[in-house]
């Protein structure tokens, strides 16, 4: 069994009062709670803090923890002192955890008298735990739907409510209809309920991988469409990529930069039916190196054209004074 | 061993959940869900009809608020406030994503 320093996790001394523990926990929980913090690793950090507080706030569990000794380093393999289990655990099954190898300290303390699922499990129906997992999908996965093997580390309870974390693989089918930030509920795929309690659910939080071309907004997609100045001025038919394959798009003459051209139903499928749209945002791109002939032609246009792209500056100046 | 099942439901804006489902998903008692409605933190889809159905998007928000209230030992008024703030954050993040998508690179 690996040692964890619960006092260090909360940033308090070993003789901290219950009030100090609570204060330290609240401060850290507000900072690292995964539903608030966007920092990487916030969930793991919060779990450490919560596990430490759940153990130390209970006087019996704190006494049991303190008896493990303070000479261990975090992560170090250790065994509780002889008699520790008899002193702090009650019931006929005492001794079951004589083999501490592979047991997580949190599971051990969750099973101690003084609270936890074990204390009440035998008396009433308890719903299974819900699991919540973030799943990263490509836009192509979102378009067609996909299947994922989710490897979870979940608590499993014995008849007395003693927990042990075990690996579990769930094969989750993700139907088409996903988009960034969307949630999928997989009913009954969470933890097992006890005494007739319903099985928990699995919630998937969808995060889309960035795509080199398309940017999702809900079920719509946005694409930058570079056009040559003459394509924008004269109009053209250009090939535009979509998730389902390239299509031809007609560019109207006199198309301005920034104009959005809509390709209906070329976005992501919506869960309720139908599809989002694809918007091509026009960018007018000039050649960076001009041949002599191109220079000549641009020069001719400059001489012949009366177009003034900054005409509104002068109008604004006149009105301003 | 891999378990395979297929009870997948997208919690999107066009899907609605009943008060019973919302209570089940969030672990709240139905009375507390009603209190959240009274506080204005949750808006039923058909308030006039007297049926408490909600937009399914609120499920994730309420679940997050319940986790926060349990972990930070908050009472029901504070829970209602958290639900409202999370809704505001959801809206702002959605708008930010929309604006970012529309900006040319």
C-alpha cells in the first residue's frame, strides 16, 4: 500500500485543529474544484484534497491515520503497524485486508467505521455511482458517430461495503450529433447499485479536437476561403472542402473580404435530426511575388479604375468638422 | 471485460427532461429542484402548464452545482446561485466559441 501525506495535501501541520482543517480544505477546494478550475490536473488535485479532508475531519479516522506513523514518504510502500487493523476496524471480517498490497489508502479509510458507504450499505438501497469522463473526438467522429473503449478506475464494493478500486472498460457508442461541450448520458453504465438501487449513469463530456480547416460553432462549421483578387472581383466557381467531400461553390462577382457564403447542411449532424451549415468566410489573398506581366496588368487596373476603398475616410473627415 | 450497452441520450437543447429525471440525474430531491425553480435558477419549459419539464442542457449544470454544493458544504440558496452562475458561464463560453469560430485565422 502506498503512503499518502494527508496533512501535506491540506497544507497543515499534524496538530492542526478541526477548524484549521476545515479552513484549509475550503480554501483549496474553491481553488482546485474541477467544476470551477480550468487548470490542468485540477481534478486529481481536488481528489487528493477531498480524500485527505474526508479522512482527517472524522476523529476516529484521523486517529487511525495518525497511528500509521509519520515517518513515511508520500508514495512509499508501507504496511500499517501490527494490531492497527484490530484496533480501528470492527466486524467479523476484520483481517480481510491483512494483504494490504495493491490496496488504495482511500479505500481503506472509506471502509473504516465512522461513516462512508459501508456503514449504511446493508440497510437501504443505494444508487450506483455516476461516472463522468471527457472524451476527445475528431470532427469526422462527430459527423459519423464512433465507438470508444473507456478505461476507468472505479470503486467496487464487497458485501460489507468495503471499496476497492478496480479497472473497468466500458465500450461506449457515441452516436452522431456531438459538438463541443455537449454531454451524452449513457444510462445504467455507471457503478452498480446496491440493495435494489438503480445502476449509476456514465456522462461523457465531448471535447472536439481542433481541425486544420474547420472551426465548429454548435453544429455549424466555419472555414476560411482564400480567393484571388480577380476571383472575388469577377466571380468564379471554386472547389471547397467539406467534411463529406469537396463541393463546387459559386462565388458571386464583387465578393468582399469577410463575406460569409453559406453551404446549407454541410455542417455537423444535429442530435434531433437535420444538419448544421458550413460557412465559408472569404479572404482575399494577393500574390506575394508578382511576375512582370502581373505587375503590368495590376498597373493597368490602377490607372483605369475609379474605385476608392478609403472613400469613406474623406466623407467622415468632412462630417467630423 | 468490456461491457456494451446502448442507452445513449444527448443532453441537448431540443431534448427535455422531466423533474423526475432531473432529480434522478442530479441526486437532488424533487422538492429541492422545485426550490431551484422558485429561486429562478431553473426555468421550466412550460411554466403555465404546471408541468416541470426542463431543457436537457441544464442536467450537466445542475450536476456540477450539486457537486460543488456537496464539496463546499453549500446550502440551497447558494446552490441556486451556483446554478445561475454556471448557466451564465455556459452562455458566455458558447458565445466565445461562436465568435472564435467566426474569426478568420
